[in-house]
């Protein structure tokens, strides 16, 4: 088996395709590294600046617990991933901030309490430059490496048959599956070497710069990403072997492979997603505003009805506080519902694209690089957790003040003492590998399944090959 | 003899597996994507109609001139199904206001129910062609000469009394005839599906014909690239491999690299800043003149009784990124208290003075802004486009965008129309003496009658303009074709059998 693999390797190393593939991958990875070094420090700088601004803002409100509670924790920023060069994941398009909106006045001298408000996306309406895909690892591996894998395997079996050497090999006392595995391993190594070279150079360039630091956790993630890349490449190698074993001429084999590749890699993801997206229609922005308006109006009707009669002063404050809090909660719930419907639509569309291996690999790269849609959901989850923490902090601090009448939501009912700025919970966006792994497990299994199915297909085809 | 050769080649090509496979894939992809795109277009059209209705309603509900919001909408272009270009990306509605110059950098977007769905890039028919036609051209060409050489039939043909150029011509003609089948057939299917739900005008059909013509030139270019490789390499295997690497580079890699190579430099920020300062100066001057007027009339000050009586809202601002200049003058009141009635003549004088001043100021700022925007955004986009043209994909994309009218120029037409409409509205306001009327700021003695307001209409540029815009790129494609063909003939003549 190793003998066959070695022979394949020597064959490949001397070929034009090996040289071309190496040059192409090296060039792309180098470009990727240079661009990352150019862009990432700016991104980090911007993030730090925004965080500091948000923090100063928060401290400025700390002199009064009521103001702090009413105006909320300010803007919560998404932390840019160090591994953004692995997968861009449409990050420029996703919002990087969740805001807490509050109303200056909800009439009657009352002020609205803050609620989480999700900006939808940040489409750049002024961009008139041509549309391009970001050259990240996901692109290089997803498109270029898969094409290279096909170009390395399309003639493995059919080429040998054409040249007549297949007879020679099979005449030796080696079982056919050993031959096949040897060929597979040979191809895998000869695709893996240019990739490993390119990846190493990319990481070398990135890690030598002091501006971009990759932590131990990130190195682990990079390892997983490399493993996924190899798995993804072996999928296409197996496909190449399968077609090559079934088809008598290598030219025909390449044509079939290319057409399969174009369909599944280039077209299926976007087309399927567009079709799947059409199945559900989430709440539109107009609808959202309408629902919010209705809820708001209803809440005020109740308010007016309550005050139509004479009420005791203490009860009045109690009611007003409840009114303010309920208003904020209600609005937040509608916001969340709106967001959840949008997310469900995107999730469904993403799910259907899993037919295409490139979509699976894209999802995996995004999960492990900490970018993209799943990561965005994690960020949203983090902001929700923080909102809960913040509200708990307000309630706790308020209950610690003996002068307050502990009615959250209204100035008269709350403590107005200054708060220690250091004690306020600060939002820090975190990335957790275990959560990523859960999201990625299905994709990883699916990818492995594809590889196994295709490899066994190739085995069956090869066993039945007539020489 | 040429005829015999063409017939032989034609039969050879038509009976192959690759022909069937290519035909099937092209048909499938074009049909499926057409269905998806048509649905998408209908959705956009619906949202456009809704938006037009809503904006009309909003205008009818406004009682005074100063609080009226006049918006115009950009209809989706039906040919965006072929090449979406900038049609879906730029804003599709914009305000018309005397103190604001509408440009494509200020338009806003309606009608995206779930903006997250834009994650998934949409595929238009030209994109399908970009990928598939180029692949087809190469797949048909790689063994045209190399294959015959391997099989030894090249000697046989060359032994006949026929020129080498003619052999190439025969191969070219027959292969192109074959390749046209999937192109035309899939387009016919697409048109069949399209016209069922989207009415197309004669001009649109002519534009589509232009797109087909460009596609043909693009296809031919890739066939010739394949032929060149086939002539220059001795073995089909090598030829195919090389062809695929060339394809991967031209289609996949290069177009995505251009934005990396021309990175916007730091001087852009400086350019924006200088323009911003210049415009700020113009606004300051406007502000000074306004204050002078207020002082002369003895009604200066934000908290003055005059200001309170009329519920003034005034804002003059320039956006530091897009340089949008905006001067707003309005009164937010439903009636004038009887004891403030004495201010009405002053208010009329004020508005009559300040509104033409604001109009002039904004127009003056626009001259600076236009230049800055051209230098910052348009030049960069043009640079990208030129670099993109080093790959045939870029030329093809440009030409088809120009035909479809979804390129920058096509979209600019709309915003120029919007600017003209602004002028018409201002003239209309002058004609009605609206600036010095009571209805400008208060509606207690009769609301504004909007029925005589000129309507906005926008016609896409005529076919001749589209053709004029597409012609340079088509010419470029043609030249590339000719040069390649000549190179192939030269190499073939010198090659040994």
C-alpha cells in the first residue's frame, strides 16, 4: 500500500499540476495574510475605542442609580475574532453592536426604561465597487482546494487504464482495496503538502507581526480548521476516485467531475438558500413597528383607565413603576420575536444548503474561526445574559439602599445614590469553544459521512472495474 | 472541403457525452435560477408599489409645506434578472426637498423583510453564464488539436489540400455552433418563464439581444483560450489540466483579488475632510446670513417669542462620511395663537428669505460634494472595474450590466432624474409662492393642496444609450477574440505534426 502511495506521490510531485497548485495556494494564502495584517489592527483599535467610549458613558451615569437603571448599560460591542482571516463569514454585513434603547419620555412625565434593541444589519448602501468574495481560508479551501483535489484525482484510475498500467498493478498480488487506499493516500498527501506549505506560510507571516496576536486557544482552533480542510479535500478526492473508476476515459471523467463541482460548489448553496428562504415570511419591519405601536397604545389605555379614578399616592408610584417596566418588557419581547423569526428563516435556509459540501465546510470554518452567523447568535445570547445581570445588579443595589422604597421603574421609587462604577457589571463578549463545537458537531458528522459514503462508493466501483 | 470539415466536427461534437452533460446542466441552472429570480423580482416590485402608495399617502396627510415629506421610489429593473449589478444593492427611495440634493449616496432602502437573508449571494443569469459558458468553451476546445495529434488524425487532415487556417476556422465554426445550442436554448426557456409573469417591452428584448450577443463573444473568447492551449500543448491531459487552472484563475481567483490590490489609501480620509470643511464653510456663511436677517428683524434667538410662536425647527448639517448636506427649515405647529398672529408677516418674510438661500447653499455645496464623491468613490469603483477587465469575466460583466442598465451609469440616470425633479418641485413652489405663503408653516387657514404637484416619472435610458455604454466593452471582447485567433493560427502554422 505504501509502495503504491509512494509511487503516486512521485508521479504527482513531478507533474505540472502540483507546481501550479502550490503556486496558486501559496499566492492566495500570502494575499490573505497580508490583507489580514493590514486590516486586523484597525479592527481591534476600533473595537477598543468603542468599548472605552461605551465605558465612559456608563461611568458618567453611575452617579445616580435611577439614571443608570433607566438609561441602561449602553452599547454592547461584538468582539472581533482573531481568526477572522480563516472565515470572513459576512461579518462586515452583520451588526457588531446591540444597543439598549430608552425613551426620553413616554408622556405623563414618565421616562421609558431601557430595553434591548437589535439593529438588523449594516448593509452598505453607498458601495458602488464591484462585488467580490473575501479571499479567506474558507474561500481558498472551499473553492480552490476542492478544484485542485478534483484535478489531482480525475485520472487516477481511468488514466492508468488508458495507459495500460492498471493491468500491471492488478497483476501483482495486492488486493484491490489496498490499491485504492494507496492511491487515495497518495493523492491526499500530494494535495496536503501544498496546502500545509501555504497554511504554514500564511501563519508565519501573520504570527511574526506584533500587531496580531494568536493565543493558545486560537492555535487549537487553527488545528481543527486544518483538519476540516483535509477532511473536505478528501471528500473531493474520494469523489474524483469514484468517478474516475466508473468512467473509462479520463477526459470524460474530468468533465463529469467539473460539472458536479460547478453545480454543488458554485450554484447549489445560493440557489437552494434563495428557494428555502422563500418558504417562510418573517415579520416585516413595518409589521414590527405596527405591533410596537399597538402594544404601546394599549398599555397607555390601561394607564389612563387606572388614573381615571383617584388613587393613593403610594399605590400611584407602585403602578407607575410597574407600567414603565411592563412597557419596556413588552417592547423587548416584540423585538425578540421579530429577531427570532428572522433567525429561523436564515437557519432554515442554512440547513438546506447542507446538501452542498462547501456550505458545510463554510459553516465549520465560521464556527471555529468565531465569525459568521452562529457566532452572531452567540453574541446576541451574551448580550441577553448581560442584560439579565445588569437588571439583577440594579435590583440588588436598590434593595441595599434603606432610603429607597424599592419600586424599580420610577425615580420616586428608587434609590438615587451614586453607584460605584467598578461594581457595575461590564459587558465582555466571549467566545467559547465548547459551544462552537456543539453547533459544529452536526456539520462535522455530515462531512465525515459524505467522505465515508464516497470512499465506499469508490471502493465498490473500483472492485467492479474491468481492466 | 471546408464544409466537409465543419460537418465532421459538428457531428463529432454533437454526439459526445460532454455536449449532453453541458446542455443538461446549463438548462437546469438557468431554469431554476430564473424561477428564483423572477420570484425575487416580483417581491421587489410589490414592495415598490407598496412604498409608492405609502409615500403618496404620507404626502396627502401633510398639511403644511414645511412638514411635508416628498419621497420618490426607484422601481426594480426587470433586466436585473439577467445581471443584477447595483440594482439591488443601492437604496431604492429618496427624499425630494429644496434643502437637500438627492444622490445615490443618500438613498435609503425599503422592502427587505429579513436583511439577514442577503447573506446568501443571489445568482443572476449572467453569473450562471460567466461560470458555465467559460467552462463549456474550454471543455470543447482542449482536445480540438491536441486530441487529433494524439490520435494521429491530424496528419491525415493536413495531408489534404487544405490550409491550416481553414482547419482552425472549421473547428471554430462547428464548435461555436454546438455551444450556441445550450446558450440559446436555456435563454429561450428563461424568457418563456419570464414573460409569463413579467411584461417586457420591445426595448427590453433588444437589450436582451445585446446580452446574448455579448455572451456569444464571451463564449467564443473562452473557446479560443482553450484552442490556444490545445495548439500549444502536445497532450490532451496536459491541455485539460492547464485549461482548468487558467479557468480557476480567471473566474475564481482573479476577480476576488482586485479589491485587495487597490486598497483605498489614507489620503481618501484627507480628501473627505477637506471637502467637509469646504462645505462646512458654505453652511457657516448661510448661517451668518440667516442670523443677520433674524437680527435685522429683531427676532433672533432660539428661545425668542417668535421662535416659540412658530415652533421652529432648524438644522443645517453636513455628514462627515457621505458629505450629505441637509438644510431643514420647518415649523411644527398646528395653529397660531391669536396673540402671536402679529408674527405671521415676519415669518413669511423670514421663510421667503431663508428658503431660497438654503436652496442656493445646498446647490453650491453640491458642486463641491459632487467633485469629492467622484474623486473618492466613483474613481475607485472605476479603477476596480478597469482592473477587473484584465479577466474576460470583468469585460463580460460590465457589458451585460450596461445592456441591462444596472451599472453605475444606469443607476445614476435615476438619481439625475431625481435631481431634475427637485428642480421642478422648487420651480413649482416658486410659481405657487409657497415660500412666502401661510401654508408653509401653518395649516390653520387651509391645508396645502397637493393635487397640482408635478408627478415624478422615470424612464430607463433608451436602447441606444445602453448600446453606447456597452459598446466599448463589446469591442474589447471582439479585439481579444481576433488577437487570440490570430495567435492560434500563427502557432498552428509553425507547429510540427
